[in-house]
């Protein structure tokens, strides 16, 4: 890939802007015909400056402007050629005494100096123009960004920002589960005052036993049993503790029908409960579950 100088890049920018004279435009077009990479640089400048052209409308100059230009061109005369200073004449006597010295090529030196001055002036003018172009592009881009944010409807269709669609996921809090049915059994002896109140939650199948009367004899424990026609023998639900409330999750292995229709009984066993999982005394407190709170009802 060919490395282009600053002058070449500046020439490409001015060519795209249309500020070069005829000779410079011919030079650029010759380079474009021979070098595809330089052509790409020119096209890149045309694209950048074309964005600025889209942001402003065409302005037709007033007729008086063209009349003034024609008048100025008609009154301009040809510039007088530059005259070089005459070489002073040296007297013959001095010529005979002085050594022969070749005259300095004054015209050539002046031409070189004039060429360098023109070249440097052109570079200064060119880079001033490029700096002005860059400042104009930066200002235009800032203005275009501001318009895109606040007034996108003023831009051409090709420059308007595409609408952004943002998907927002709104999570609706889950509705609380409806209250489960509650069942209660009063464990009592021969219709007397209840000694224990058994509460069962239909959803979790957890039960709670509340002691409301009666204490076990020393060295003895109260044990709760589930008695059902669906089971071959009573099933132990554990020892009732000495505290006011005893909670157990042991009903989870039974179906709802068995739990709701069973008889719940309390026996007196040795300390720590039955050693073999069978009752060793006649139940002294019994009761069956009744539904006190239906499923879904507010408590």
C-alpha cells in the first residue's frame, strides 16, 4: 500500500471540495487515473463532505453577484513581466586588473526562489483550507448529533436514527396460594373435656398437638396413634412432648382420604414411647377430624 504525503491528502480534500485551480485539478485527475488507492482517498473525502452538503440547502446567488464578477474580470489587465536589475558596467581598467569572475545566474536563482515561495504559499493555503474543513466537519457532526437527539424529524430520511425497540420484561408478583383446608380433632375421654387438640393442615399434612389438660405419670409418656380401616394396625405418630405444643410432619406418607377418615388416639406408654411400634395400653383419649376452615376461605 502506497504511503501518501500530507500534500496528496490535502489535494484530495480540496479536489472533493472544488477549490483547486485547473492545473491542480488536472494533476489530481492524472493521479486518480494511475492510482486506485489515491482515488479511494478522494472518494472518502467526497463522502465526508457530502454529508455536510445534505444538511444545507442549495442557495442561488443573486444576479448582482455574477454582474460584479464579470465586471471585475473585464477590468483586470495583464500583469507586467518581472524585470531583472541590470548588471552594472565595470570599467575596462578594472576588468584588466580584476580576476575574471563568472556572473552569478541571477535569473535562475530568482526563479528557484519564486518557485519555492509559490510552493510554500500553496501548502500554507492548502492546509489552512484543510483545517477549516476539519473544523467545519466537527461542528457539523456535533450539530447533527444534537439534531438526532432533540429534533430527528429535521434530518433527511437517510440520516435519521433508527427507532430503538427495547423489550422490557415485567414480572408480575405471583398471587398468594389460596389458604388450605384446616382440620381439628378434640382428643377426649368419654365425652369429657378434651385433653389434647389436634390440628392438621390439608396442604402440608403437618399436624400440631396442643396439650390442654392432663399430664403423664412419672416414667410414662403419651403417644399419638392413627387408626384406620385401610391399615392393618395402628400407626404411631410419635410421642407427645411435655411442652404445650408438639408439631410433627409425619402424615405426609398417608393419602388425604386416610387422614380425614382416621381415628386419632392417645395411649400411655413407657417413657420415650412404644419400643416396638405397637400400642401397649388401651387408648384413653380419642377423636376424629372435622373441617374447621374450607380450602380457599379467608382465615
